[in-house]
C-alpha cells in the first residue's frame, strides 16, 4: 500500500528544495537524483552515475523528435536539458520550488536550449495544462515527494495524448515498514519532505487506476540505492556546516538529524522502480 504523511504539503517540499537544491546539486554534478551503477566497481562519481540514470530514463521514452514532453518534478533542470539535447523536442519542466525554476531557466539559457525548454512553477497534483497536450511525460525520482501519487498519475494521464508514453523512476518500498520502525521513518520523512512511500507491488494498481497501460516495470534498487546513499552521506559529512545552515540548526543538532536519516534508511527496505506506461489510443471498451 501507499503510506503517506498528511502533514507534508507541496509548500513544505518547495521550502526543502529552496534550501537544499544548490548543496545537493554540488554533490551530484548538478543533479538532484540518485546515480546508477550497473557495474558497481567502475569508480564513477555520483554526478557521472546520476547522468547515467538520466540517460537510462531518456531511453525509455523512445523517439522524442518533434514531440512535446513534460518533465514532472524537474529539479534544477539538468535532466530536462539533457533530455532536450538528446533530440529535437519541446520540453516543459514543472517544480514547486522557485529556486529550482531560477536555476533551471538559467541552465537552459547557458546550454542554448531556452528556445524549446521552459520551466513552470506548478503543483503536479493540479497541472496547469490542457487535456492531451503532451506526447510524453516523465517523472524522475519525484513521486515520493507527492502527497497523493494517485492524483499525480491521474493528472499525468489527463495531459498525455492518446498513445502517449509515461516513464517513471521512483524510490519505493520493497516491504512494508515494520511497526517498530514507524516512528523513526515518520521523523525522517518530515526532515526530508517525503509525504509518501509507495510499495513496489502497488505501482501496477496505481498505473491502472490512472487509466494507463503498464508496459514495463523493473526494480534497479541494488544498483542505485546503497551506492547513492553512501555517496550522498560522504558529501554531507564533508560539508556538514553548510548542510546544518540549510536545515537551520547548529552542528550538534545536525549530527542528530544525520543519525535520524541513517536510522530511517536502515529501517526501510528500499527499491528503485523503473517503469513505462502508455495512455491507450481509445478508452477501454471503445
């Protein structure tokens, strides 16, 4: 089942990323998502591995030439720009963070793609776009920040054109949270603005409930979760004063937060879903 914390709003998520975007981006080569190490001992940095993860998702969208693509939860824009540079497509990114809009817009200008890449501040649960206005949608590691993943998927289905494709990468639960661990997990969710964890087995039902047809689903967690956590943990320790300032606490309190983060991670059996789905050409039974 999807387990959610109702006290974490889109404004909470926006504030978190307004404070942390630059720090996380520094650790991950301008990205705000995990890395992918299909060959665990290749020595790649988190930034290189994060770009590799982006490229893996780009491959799931198929041919985007001449298409209009929506990036849900676009972060600081690096994956969005990388997608746009992979083919002649128009791409729109949405995020609730004003800081991310500023960073992403500046990046698109520097990379010479601002004529076909733009960024909009918007809540993914109420997308400000007409029905059937995109040929493809992707959501890269953002669904766990959504208070209602089912509502987001319904909005994605609404703005997808018939035959349009959705590609998702998301941190998921492989197993339900044990009762003894729920307190630590709830405290960790509040710290890191994570209102919802979706169980891996729940995703097919959510996709179907949104009116989409699941095409592919895989769990790549073994090649993503632990090495990414280790790399991010190392970056936090190396720059602890800046992270403490971003969380608005002194270094002693921040050490407590880091310990809380570690307890949450050890309490969760995390996987990493990669899936594709399509909006049917016509309604079921049509």
